[in-house]
């Protein structure tokens, strides 16, 4: 589990610069696993929609987890495909991306972020998708007890739908 060196909290507008920096470091073109670059405006809208959770270490954002309503991303093709494969309960929500700084991996931050999100959205199920070939994310999601509920192909990628809590 994440050590006491971390502050796990709701993100604020002041965290967006750190979130954007962490996102940039973890994009596919940088050797990471994030496949989409979201803008400052996207993160501002996400903050207004539902909880965004951050992990800070010494005041620096070292992890984040976004949640969103289905309506907020209903026009995104991969989200549409995800929700066709698994609709979830009427009050379920989407989560992701989740991103952890390379220097902080292996410290239990994904579980700490998901736990903090679950405390803010009790009794509700989170839904996300993962590329089957993203083995690090598949392992991390399984480690914190997420359950695979569906699979589909998007473009040339095999996509797995997982839910939390399982």
C-alpha cells in the first residue's frame, strides 16, 4: 500500500499543470502507455464533472485517476464501443486514465487512488477499458481486484473492459 509519503486527495485546478506534465511523460511517443493526450480544458471539464484523484509527493503530482460520467464522454468512439460491450448499472461511471510516475511505480498508488475514488462514489461501479497488450496496466488492474467483463476490437487493438469494484 502507498506509504505516508503520499498525499491522496481530490485534484484542484492547481494540480492540472502537474497532471499535464505527468501525462506528457507517459504518452506512447515517450515510451509510456497513455495513448491519448488530453488538454488543459479537458482536465478542467473533468474536474467539474466528477472526482479526479491525485497522489502528491513533496507537493508534486506523481499520480492521477480521472472519473467521468458516461454522458461526459458519450461522443468518444472507444467509449461508445466500451459501453456497447458492457453498459453497467445506470449509476455506473467511467474511470481513467490512471497514470503513475515511473519513479513511483510498485508503491501501491493505483490501489490507493482507486480506494479514494471508491470512498467518494460509494456503491457505484467504475468501468474502464485497457488494451490487451498493455500488460503493465492489465497486471495493475488485476492486482487491485478488478474484473474483466467484456472484450472487443477497436481498430487493430484487442480491448478489455474491466470494472471496479469487482
